[in-house]
């Protein structure tokens, strides 16, 4: 290594840089393959999400029930109740947005005049 003068004029030697660490070719290929699989999975999931969003449609369903004494809702739906005259039939209006992974809906008449929406 050549000796070079420093600012004061003294001779100093330059240290050789340490050799850079480099992973083996097998490890590099394995990491590249893993990154490719993750990237492919992200593209596939993004494509499925966009297809699900593009295939959605919204409908409004109406049903009328007479002699209802109670209304039981088993899920966390957005429900609004409005008043009606006494003895009027119960009207259920459901606004449903469906896609390829559509929700399952059921309404049934239970004992003692209760309507259950699921």
C-alpha cells in the first residue's frame, strides 16, 4: 500500500476496505424465489379484490308478515325501525349488495309470532 502525506505532511497509509459480505448463490436464489411468490400472491389477491368489487350489485327485497309479535335479528345489520298503526303487518325491506362471495340471507317465522332475520 503506498504511503501518502496527510495534512501535516506526515506519511499515512490507506487501509484496505474490508471485504463485503455476500450470501451464497443458493441463499440468494431462495430469497429471490420467495420474493417472487409473495409478489405473485399479492397480484393475485389484488386481482380477486378488483373482480369482486366490479361484480357487485345491489337489490332491494321486500317481505310482509302478519300477526308478528317480535322481531329477532341475529347479525349486526344496519336496521331502522319505523312506526306503524297497531295490528299492521310487518314489512321487512332489505337492501342487499351481493358479489361473488355473496351473503346468505334467511327470514323465518318462529314460535309465538316472531320473525327471525339471518
